[in-house]
C-alpha cells in the first residue's frame, strides 16, 4: 500500500468505524442524562424522552430542553437529588463533547478522502484501486495476479497458520512459498526453488549466483505494488519510489 493510500485508509477507518461508535456513545450518554433529569423533575413517561434522544440526540435533546424548561416548567426537586443533578450535567457535557469529536472526525475524513471518496464508501465502490502488470484494476491487493514469462498466473494467499505469512498459487492450485518468490525487473514472477539467487547489499537487489543472468530480482513483500501503467513501485513508509529504474 502506498503512503497516499495509507492516508485514505486512515480517513476511511475514521469515518466508517470511529464516527458511528462515538455517535452511539454520545446518544447513550445523553439518554442517561435525560433519565436523571426526568427523575428530579418527576416525569412519569421518561422512557419516551429517552427513546427520542437515542434515535435523534441533537433534535430530541433540544426539544426536551425547551419542553422541560419553558413549557411544562416542572419544578426541580433539588433536595436529596444534588448528586443526580450533577451527574446529569456531567453526562450532558460528555455527550456534547463526544458529539463534537465525531464532527471533527467527519471533517478530517472529508479533508483526507474527499467528498467523492466518501460517496464511494457508501456506494461500495473501489476506494484504493490495485493494478497488475498489465494495468488491470482490482478491488483487493490479494486479487492482483502475477505472471511468469510463460504466461502462467499466480495469486497471493494468506497462510492459515500465521496471518503475516503468505504464499502463491498458480492456475493448477500448486503452492509456492512466499519466502522464495521474487519479481524480475521485467515484472515477471520468479520462484527460486533451487536457491539460485544471492542478495547484494550494495545494490539492494538479488542476482543469479552463477553470473549467467545479469537481470535484477526483487523479493516479493507487502510493500510492492503496481500502478495503472504497469510500473512497479515500493513503499517503505518514507515515500514511494519506482522499482528497477
């Protein structure tokens, strides 16, 4: 995944996961505050206000505030309820604060992903397109196939034993260890079954030990990806650079 895609992903997670959870927390806190306020005002049907606040915390809270303070003008029984009143105010403040946090997350997500990106989230469209050597687009990086010089196709799979381990499977369901899987400078998959490659610290590439092949090889890992032009890129967290230039 590239650095830019990582920024998109952080905005996506913040919008899709964090915002709904914080909104839920805000609703629950406000509902609890209303319960306590109804108690000190001796409202009998307090559950109606609680449900309304939970469903629509902002509008229902404003409606409850106007009704309790200006319409019904129900007396607040402070004697013996000092702790309840303080608790209700504290819950109301926490609810408003958490709701403000959710609004800030929405703004952050809009700035990170953009309006079009958020629209794509709701439509289920591709947010981070992935590409293969031929420039074909895919939804998931694990769907991106590799090809060898003979036209055989290989797909990346996660190991059942360890989530960070992976292997490759060809069209005949034959498995290839990720530890011995490489990509050539022409963008072809190469499996080093006989341990023929040697790493060069100076060049940061692998070469054939026998010296008969001057082609450079690069070990396949999660930092490697293709762009829509079929060029190979590497993301090391400090910025992306094109491989084999």
